């Protein structure tokens, strides 16, 4: 059967042709009106990006190339003896729009394992970071340093033809994804353990190897959790901070490493990926204050206290979604099946019953339902991965699959440098006062 790159090579001219047609037929049509409120409001609702891998419907949630999360859990290949989808398969799906065979997925696992080693200077760089430097900063710094070996940057310098850019972006993307477990694992071992980093096994899948390097591969349920986790955090269409940053920086033909490093810096913000760390911190604080079997009334009081002190309830709300995040639901199903008695999971479930009502009563939040981050940390806690500051690193490993697959397409489709128009407030006033 075909390799991923071979399949992509066949698909690219078809997509290029499709886009040519779409532009010819619909190029001059409007996608909607842009109001002044939208421009002041973080561009919410402005339809301004093309993103092939996934679409986020406010009511249905995320679809990866038309597949919902329950579809992916049913249809993407699982590991031998496992149930959850292998993220390798999701990467194939995101890139091609096609569901791979188990054989094709196994080939990706083997390729990622084979490309997994990192240069010794990057190891040294990570080892020299003080333990007090946030794991996300170490992550971003190490990814930037990997740029040393970027084939895209080298090809650009040597004057390669535009039509070949995607091939170098592809090689960098594959290398970068392959090296993330070694980087993420080293950071974890340095900051929280004795700094000894186990080696990757060439005949194992990506999630197993990441679990191994972190020190949790003996627990089969943890490995399964990681497969699910890496699948569901991968992509959330193009406008979220991490994805859009990747696209924007890449549009300057910055190579995949430095583009992804920028993406990670965006993911490290507390309103975005860092929310998973904030959620656990907030729940543990709640437990310290009101105990681990609080009444609903006491929990309600704690939620109100957070809101009244001018803080957000982490893990709730979303810029686009208007329902419980299907990524939350998938994790809840996992917990109900494998850790129903876990005391922190019980608190998470209790919050699920209480927080939406409080947020509705509070009346500000457009979406009172939980997002992906309301659940992920508690699952990791259950398996002993209790270091909250580390959680966003795992989110980042997963996000690489989504944003790098799109970056390959960006280069294949020859997308231009991004450059939206901006105005100062004074010009907005003049524009309309003079009418
Ligand atoms: N708790 C309290 N207030 C909230 C809230 C929450 N969970 N979610 C939204 N609000 C408030 C906003 O702060 C805003 O208040 P303001 O008018 O005083 O500025 C108001 O409700 C309206 O906001 P919105 O339109 O509902 O949301 P948004 O699109 O501006 O922001 C998000 C979306 C996710 C940043 C916001 O819901 C939030 O801060 N949630 C908590 C942090 C979080 O869980 N982030 C993770 C999101 C998922 C991800 O990216 N990983």
C-alpha cells in the first residue's frame, strides 16, 4: 500500500485544481459582513481563514475531515488489544481526508520511532534549564533549537522551487512530531524526576513511547488514555490561538519548527491551553477548602466565590462551542468506564451538574458548558501524573498533529503571507461620523 507521502503527492494536484475552480466560480462572493464590534471583539465570527483538517460547529462540536470524535473512536485503527484510536491514524486522516488501514498506521508508528532522536545540543539545552522554568517555556525553546536541522529552511536558502516547498515542510513535520516525545519526556524527567530518560522502542506506537518516556507505560489504561488524549486535542479548526499563530508565522515561510514554537507560546496562555493546569489547581483548592465530599450547595458557593472575585471558572465556556465539548464527553466516558470511583472524577462530575447553572445565573458567559480542559487534568492525576504545570505540554504534543498537517497543506497550496487590514480607533470614528 501507499505511504503517506505518496498519497499526499497524488492528492495535492487535485486540491490545487479544486481551489482554482472554487476561486473561479465563487471568488468574488461575500462570506459575510464585518462589523466594528467584530473587529473590537477579537475578530469573533469573521470568516477569514481556510483550514482543511477540521471544522468546529457550535452545536455539533469538532469534526476531523467530517468525522466526529465518536466516529474517530469507532473508525480509526486501535492498537492491538486496545480500543482507543491511535493518533497516527488521526494524523493520516487530517492530512488526506482518508481513514488509514492498520498497516498504514503501523508504518507511521515505525517511521516516527525511527526519526525520534534529538541532537545532543538540544538535550544539553533542556538539561541546563532551571527546574523553575515553566515546562511550556522549555518545550518552546527546545522546539526552536531543533530548527538547526530544518530541511525547509535549508531548501529555501538553496533556492528551491516553490512547488517543492511542501515536501520539505512534510519532512520537517514528520521529524518534529517524531522528536516531541524525546523533548517532552526529557523536560518531565528533569523537572519532576531524576533526569534519567528511558529510550524509545522502535516497534511500539507513539503514545506507548511517550508513556514510556514519562514513566507510565506499564499501566495499559494510561497508554490508552494517552492515545485518546493525543487524538482529541490535535485540531480545533483554524482560528484558535495556537492554530492561527502557527498559520500566521508559517505564512512568512518561517520553517515548521519556529512556526510550531510560536504555536506553543500561544497554547501556553491561561485562556487557551494552560486552562488544563488551571482547572486541576482550582479543583484541588476547592477540595482543600470544602473537603472531598462537599454538598452541592457548598460547591455552588465555591463557584460563586470564584466569579465574585473577578476570575473565570477554568474549563468552562468557549469562543465557538455552545454545548458540552465532545472532547469533554469522550474523556468522561473514559473515566466512567475505567475510573468511576476516583474521588477527583466525582468532584468533576459534581461540578458538571452545578457550574453551568451558576454561569447561566451569572449571565455573562455565552457558553456555560465545560470544554476539553475541564476533564483532562483529572484523568492524568488518577494515573499519578500529578504535576499540573506539565499538562499543557501534552496538549502541545497533540496539537502538533493538527497544525503541522495544515502547515504542509499551506505550503502545498501556496497560501500567501497573511496581512489583514487594521485601523486606529480615530479612523473608525471618522469613517462613520462623516457619513
Ligand atoms: N467563567 C467566568 N466568566 C466567563 C467564563 C468562565 N468560564 N467564560 C466566559 N466568561 C465571561 C468572559 O470573561 C466575558 O466577560 P467580560 O464581558 O467581562 O469580558 C463574558 O463571559 C463573555 O465571554 P464569552 O463570549 O462567553 O467567551 P469568549 O469567547 O470571550 O472567551 C473563553 C472564551 C474560553 C476564553 C472563556 O470562556 C474563558 O475564559 N473560559 C475559562 C478559561 C478556559 O477554560 N479556557 C480554555 C478554552 C479551551 C481551550 O482553548 N483550550
